[in-house]
């Protein structure tokens, strides 16, 4: 299968878990692994030893310094988490998430799935760059899933749905969905201008307001034309405001 989601391991702590995750991915025909700031550096011989024949995934794994960098070329990003979060996003089951991934990949989009570090999972700043959350219906008294187990579960759902046609397709009228890097630049543009306008006030709440604004952008299904229009709207509003002085 050439069209598939990228599995992004965010700040993984143990090479053994990276290797086990690669093994689970390859069980279901997935070979697009990305790593964000692995704690023990890369490459990691313990990951290779644990991969048990899936070393090709580790050889081709791409390493990034931040979560935003790792998904910059993607159009839709899922974040796996077992804990409730204070962020407004659609929440999928693993099956629903992979069905959505199939539908989006069929349209030529790039999709990624984020997996958090073993000790604490994804942080809110990681989840803020994602478009949706994936939550596994596990025992609420023991909700923690091992990194490799979570990757295996998502890989299983991906493979199980591989031969089913997408339930929905979007007509873009010749356009295309915006990539994450374009959404990131749009967020930077608005953040810069709103900072100059004094919007992020008081200072004690500024970081949370900025995070909520970025979360807002990530929830919107924007095309490249939408992004260009929103840039243009803001530029025109800034020009108008300066002429009023």
C-alpha cells in the first residue's frame, strides 16, 4: 500500500518501544514512521534489536525537532490520548479515525497519527496542532496503553478497513486542502498582528489564548484558497486600521 498515514512518535523515551512500534506497524503493512526528538538520540541499537525484522522502517524513519515540524506537510492530523483534554476537537474511535484516514488519503491528502511519550503521553501543545483526537475505549481504571500497543491497535484498524471504499468524498472544485505548514503560517500571521493590536491581554492569560487560537485554526477544514483569503482579509484590515490613525 503506497497511500498510508504516517505514525509520528513524539519524544519516545525507550529504543525498545520504538522497535516494538515499528514491528506492530509492519505487521499491518505500515512503514511511514516519523520521530520527534527521541530521548536517547537516533539511531538507537535497542530499537533495531526489538524490531524483529521491521528494521527497514527504522532505517527510513524521519527525525524532527518538534511536533509541528513532523506534521508540517500533512493535511489532517490525529492525536492519540487516553485522558480528557481542555481542547475543543472532534473525538474519534480508532476505527472511526482510520476510516477518516482512508477517505482523506483517497483524495490525495497526507495524514498523520501522533503517539505520545511513554511516561505522560502527548502534551496539550502537541495536541493543539492536531485536527482531531483518537481515544481508545479502555478500562477507565487502567487507561494507560503502551506506545507499541497503541501503534499496533491503530495499525490493525487501518488494515481492517483497507479494502472498504470511503463513506464520504469531498468535491474541491479543482482546489486542494491546505497543508499543516500553511495553517501554521496563517496562525503565525494572526498571532503577530493580534499581539501588536494588544489582543492577548492580560499577559497572564496570553499563552492560553494563543494556544486556543491555534487549536481553532487546526479544527477548521481549510483549503489553500481559504488560507490565502484569510491572509488577505487580515492584511486589508491592518491597512485600514493604519489609515484611521
